[in-house]
C-alpha cells in the first residue's frame, strides 16, 4: 500500500454505535461497515470490510462474512468478541478490554491487537479528542475518535471521524471493534 504520511480519516456516517459506514475520506483504505442484528437472546454488531468505496458503490459490493462480531446481552451487558470470517476465535469482552486497574475507570481500558501489542483506549483523557488510543509501551498516539460537536451547523460531512495514524492502518478493524465496545460501555454506563 502506498504511504502518504497522513493519517487515515474514516468518516463515521451516522455517529451511532448500532450501525454506520466508516469511509476513508481519501479512499485509500477499504470502507468498513457496522451493522446490528437484534435477536431474542442477544444483540450482534458485525464489522465488515466492504472494500474500496469507489469499487463498492459501482458494483453494489457487500461482504457476506464479518471480520469481527460483537455480541452483547439483550440487557446491553458485555458478551464476547469473535474474530475472523469463520468467527471461530472468541474472547469475553471483559477480558479483551481490561481495566488498567480493578478500581480504575471503566472508560480507560487496554486491549491486545492483532499485531500482539497492547493499546489503551481512553475517554476524554486528551482535551483535543473524545476518545484516544495509544500504544501502551511507547505511549504514542495511534488513533482517536471525535463526534461532531453539538450545535455545529450541518455540512456535507457528518463531522464524526475515526482517525488512524498511517503506520497503524493495519489495525483499523482492531481499533474500530475496540472503540465500538468502549462507546457501548460509556453509553450504557457499564
């Protein structure tokens, strides 16, 4: 993949954790789609790698197999995260996104990404961003998420953006999956 020296900016079309398209505004990375299915005994959120937005829109492409499945209880409790198209590998969310300390904030958690490194998501730990993700060993910022501020006038863009720094673009799905869980934790005060 060509490097440009600038982050990937995924516009979150709806800003909702229940479903949205995450489109790289420069079309350098595949579009990611989040879709929710409510069943009688659980809530499932699927993350799909839809492919290039220009290709996807021209061909009506839609992947039938999710890259990640997030499973929540019908009471919005944390369930499990399933990885891969076969969803054969699962981890309980409480183990996947661990609090830094037993008495620590539920909105600052660490997770191990697919590259084997640990990363920390934190809510409003940086005054410039709503959510920030840092490498746990280097404390280097690797991504952040911001919702459009309330009261800001409408534009052609939603104003909701997941930013992934270019050297970490291979972790885009990891960041989106863990961010959705973190936002779920915040929204439901878990």
